[in-house]
C-alpha cells in the first residue's frame, strides 16, 4: 500500500527521491519521508512529514544534498498518520535506516523479544520492529543481518535498507510486495513501481519473492535469502513517461476515463480473429494443458476485490449464458477462509488491476494448494499475480494512477468477454454468432468516444446533485454489477453514501428510502428486460423520487418518465456494461470535483492493496 524509492550513485539524489515519491503517491499519501546521506562529509539527514509529499518537500532545506538516499510514502496500517509513524524508520543506535511496503504479522512477538534485550520503540509501526531486529543481528555485515532478520519475519515486505557503517551499498529484499531495481550508468535505483524511476532509466530488473539485492553505484548482486546467487535478466519498461503524467487533464481519473476508447481498443488489439469468429489469447494458448483445462472446466470460480469484483460479476453472467459453465464469484478476502469445494476440473480466475492485491494473491495460493488451475487477469506486466497463476491475459490498459479504477474496469470486462467467446466458440456457439460479437467489439471504441463527447451534459447533471446525501443505483442483468460499480465510484471519491441494487430488489427494502431528496440512477437501456426496468422507474416516480436514467439513443419513453436522461449508443447485452459504466464514472468524477475533493487521492484509500 506504500511507495518506496532508493538511489545510490554520484549525483545529488534529493530531486530524484521527491519526484520518485510523487510518481507513486497514489500508493499512499498519509505521510512521507526521506533519508539523505552525503558521502562528502559522511552525514545524513532524516526528514519525515505527515500529509502529502508537498509538505515533505517544503521541509527539505535547499542546501541539503547527498548521493545516497531512500524515500517512502505511506498508507497507514499500524499506527495513525503522524511524523513518528512515518518512514524511513531508524534503529535504536541510529545507524540503520529502513523503508518498508507490506506488513509484519508477527511484529508483537518480535517486539517483546527485542524489549527483553533493552530496545525501545517510539512509533506504533511494525516497521520499527524490523529495523531494530536488523540492528540486533548486525555483526559488521548489513547483508547478513537483513537475511537473518527476514528469516524470523512472517508477513510481506518490499524493503530498502541503508547502514551508516557500510555507506557504499543499499540492500533491497522482497516477499509479496512489488520491488524492482533500476539500472543506470554509475548509479542504481530501487523502487516499488517503475513509474518512480522511469525519468532516470528504463532498464530494470524485477525482484522475485525470497530474493535480496546488494546495490552499489556500479553493481547489483541478486541472491536468495539462503545465499545462492541469482542470475537476472534486465528488462525495458514498456510504458512511456506521458503515460504517467496528466497530459493537460485536471486529474488522472479524468484522463483515464477519456483514455477508454484507446484502452478498450488496446485490450482487443491483435486478439480479434474476424475470419474465424473467435478471439486469440496468446497468454492462454501458449500453455496448451492449462488452456485445455479452461476449455473443459466444469466449474469456474472468479476471485477479486472492489471494482475487479464487479467486473467478475459481469464475467459470471457472460460465462454462464454463452459458455454454459457454472460460475461462482467470490470476494478474494473470503475465498481462502471458507474452504471452497474445488474439484480436478475447477478453474480459478483471479482479477486484479495491479496484480499485487494481497487478498487475491492469497486466494490464488489457496486455489493452487487445492489443485485448481489458476488464470490471471491483470494490468501490470511482471506483477506477482501474473507470475503466480498458471496462465493469464494482460489488460494492456496502461498505467492507472487514479485511485478509483476506471479504464481497468472496462478492459477487464472486455477481457472476460474475450475469454467467454473463446470458450463458447470451442463449444456450441456458431461462427455466425461469434462473428457478430466480434463486429460489436470492434465498434466499442467509437461508441465510447461518442459518450465522452457528451460529457458536458453529465457535468451539468452532476452540478445539480453535488449536495445530495444519498444515491441509489439500480440495474438489471448485465447492468446490475454496473449499478454496484457506479455506487462504488461515488462513494470512493465524493464520500456520498450510495448503494447499488438489482432494480427488482428495490421493492424488498430500499424503496423505503425513496423520497423527493433521494436521487435514483437507473440503467435503463433497451435490452431483454427493458419493460421491467420501465416499471421500476414508475414505482420510484410514484413515490416522488428523482430519477436519472442511462438510456439508449432514441428512447422517448424513458425520457418521458425520468427527470434527467443520459443517452448512450446501443450494443449487444454482453458488452453493454462497457458503455453504461462511462456516464457513471463521469457523474462520480464531476460530483467530487464540484464538492472540492481530490479525486485522485480520496481519503483512507490507496491504489494497490498489498496488505490483507
């Protein structure tokens, strides 16, 4: 949930640390800190500040410089956001400095052990225990001390360590939290996210779980925690600097909403075989036995969290309707604790934008332990989930910086549609039907663009409801999960209470809430249950509810019974969530902006949830 960066070389590292932390501030923005070491006078400066990185930057004297440094931006797990709980943490002897992403589960027992040996603690964090455990094991070799300490740790970590007694090196280690090494010329880096170092180098080495790296300005040595040398391959970061900048938009979220015509297309690029009426998913077909297991699955679990869970629900509708495979969608956080029934022909699909979601990773491990074939759907190349699963499909949506997911959701829905179509074409779906769906897929980018061209109308509606206290979102069929997603977006960034329901369920409780102050958003496109939704709208209007409808172009009936209507183009039911969600994303965004909120960094949330 936190962002870490580190530098060692001949240049001044202060600007790199600050810029690098700003690039990963979406991972945590409760507090931030840096440790800067000057090789000239062998002095170090530790600066930590509650709040945004801008506050940290203000407190760094312009005369401070150094050629070694580590930095951290925090999302609080242990201890409230304050200066004492901020990273980097320092050992009792003030010689060892540590930045940490992850969670130390057995920190209390380790703390008691260290207290018996006279150690004192000044923060509420688990990280301070780890840095002192390293000091406890230090015998003139910081690498060895880190290894011994980590052997006692239960939990997850991506760490960077600096020791004043060995100032020519940094130590990095990884277990369950992302970490990479940036390769420079006479300088090297570490970071939890490639965005932090992209401005300085595009050459990186991705660390694996259980590895430790000894980093100097001229070399990087990778080992296992049992001291075996590991040969690594240098890779080139595929993203461009413009991908992680706002490019003239007010917020990353708005940029990412407007990128969806492109990202929808990128998710499909090279995968639609019109002449075969079927998709081609190389991430699956290059693993023939795994692919065969998917095609012959008797049951599929889809595990995910948050927005990804909503796309999973849509995937359930798709797979059961077209591939005729029973599907269960599970919150990843619950999956491993309820002893799910997994047979030899069960496939578990895991969905995660970041590919690092701790709950989803745990669910994958539980599925594999029970013998299931695992398929990953994620956005970040080289992420942990992409490596833990047996095969998978990348979204290719590009970096998503805004904490509230938008373009990743539509790319997930597209990916699930492609998987569904692939399985269905190997079963009973005709070429003609597959051909028709692929043609509809190809039209989606242009249809999404047409919705975005009318964003000003959505902004006008949002202005009218910026002071609402509650919203109700209603949809049916494929668009019930979209109602859930629309409500989540509003909650995440505007802090307005909102609930999503199947429209027919309104009569079983939520209808009691409806009055002239309750805006109700209906997804009322022309589909197989359109008439039922029309009836539900009339039920709300009969109770003086305010109705905002997402409707198909040319639908005069919905317009006549709604207070506000947002028109969108038609597509097949299967793909309609890709279009119906876009107005809801914009509605949430504009309401949050009208309320003066920071939509990219909503309170209490972080982008990548790497702790359970």
